[in-house]
C-alpha cells in the first residue's frame, strides 16, 4: 500500500503538469493571434454598422460589452488560426460556454461570423442579406455587443459579432 501512494501521487503530479503545459500552450496560441493593424477601428466600425441597422429598424443600439468583446476576439482568433468559419471553438465549445468562460451569463445570445470581407460595412451587409443573420442583428431581446477581428494565415479577415442580454 505504501508503494501505491507514491505512484498515485506521481501520476497526479504528471497530470497536473500536463494540464499546466496545455494551458500555457493555449495562452501562447491566443497571444499569437494575428490581427490587422487597424483591428480596434474595425471592431468599432462593426458596432457602429450594426447599430445603424438597428436604428433603421427602430431598435435601441447595443452597448459594447468588454466580456462579449473578449469572447468574440477569442473566437475570431480561434477560427482564424484554423482558417475555418465555425461556431464551435477549438475544443468544441459553443457560444454559451465561451460566454460563461468570460463571465457573461446570457439569457439570450447570438453570434454572426464572416470571413474574407474587407470592411465592417461589407460584413454587416452580408449578414443583413441572410434572414437568420439579420434576425440575430435585429433581435429586440439583445442589449450588449462584442466584436472580434483576426487575420488568417492567408491574410483573410475573420469577423465575429456577438449580441446578448444578461440573465
């Protein structure tokens, strides 16, 4: 029995170390995310373009949320690194889990993605041309907004727009 404990403790230590190394790798991957030099202006422009569409529809503008922006930016980096537009994160996490991870507990949440477009206006115009994406942008139930912008390995821009309302 005395021999089993040290082996179990060693195995646990190896698992903890492996977990820490994995977390460090994930943090390094997030830090290595390529963004255009004007990423902040693009994020702001995306919010302005979304709110212009909402005003035209008689809806209240969305307020920028740091937590939603962090979730959107993280997902933009994730899909840009994979050169793939998907609503699933690197480890398969959906929107709700990604929001919970940044401390945003949503009653309702929507996410729009785009790739390869050159401006906030082009991204919003594309979404407005799709009934499902248009409904996301014009949801009267959402209050908050976050945008993420990242650059893929081939130079294409990846856009993420999240709108939500707290529980």
